């Protein structure tokens, strides 16, 4: 399997920026291109917009897209955009579905994305875009944990580690 195209979904959070750093390292080694995708929520699909719907909401979507495009452009220097044959895209909608659609349409070989490392309760309530992408992506997905996030170790593993140190 040859990885030619790497997709990095960016929400401009620290975990997504960390994922971009991983993707650049991989692209250097694999000589792959990098696609950056930002998905902005569509405010016109929110329940409260039925009463507040106006042309101003459409202007808001355009403003979100323009700001996201600027941030994507700033995420890679001009020389990096050339080096990685970068494609920058902004989409409006649900992040999970737009990421899957983009990866499928553009024949992406690997998705590199950050995780926010939320706790179990927040995860149960909010869900995880990364988890859904991992489950339904048309390609491999590399999930990059937040900087400084430590792996949780079970009590059994901790006890085994203590026994090894004392033996």
C-alpha cells in the first residue's frame, strides 16, 4: 500500500495542529501530498434559525468560510504548500460526514486527525468526530492524542510494574 494523499481535518484547536505536525512528518517520509479540510457548522440548520432565518445568516456562513480559508492558508507557509502539493478546502455541514465525503471523493489514503481527549461523560454526551471517522472512513485513520495526555493504566498493570521494579 502506498500513501500518496494525507487528509488533515483542521478545527484550529491544539490537537488538530498537533495532527498537522504529524502529517507533515509523514508526508516528508512518504512524499505524500497534504489536503487540509476545515468544516464549519451551518448555522441555518440549527433549530433556533427557523425563527431567526434571514439573509444575515447566509452572510454569516460566508464570513465563517472566508475566515476558515485564511486560517487554512496560514497553517502552511507558501513553501510548505508547494512542497506538500497542498490542497485547502472549506466545507459547511456536519464535520464527520464532510470529512468522510472529502476523503472518498479525493481518494485519500490516510486521514490524520487530532482527538480532544474528553472524559467519558463528555464523550457520551457530545460523541466523537474522530471515533466516527475511524469507524466509517474509506481509508486508514491516524488519531493523534492531545499534547501531554497520558495513557491511563489499569490497577493490574500498575501492580505488575511495581512487582517488576522490586524484583
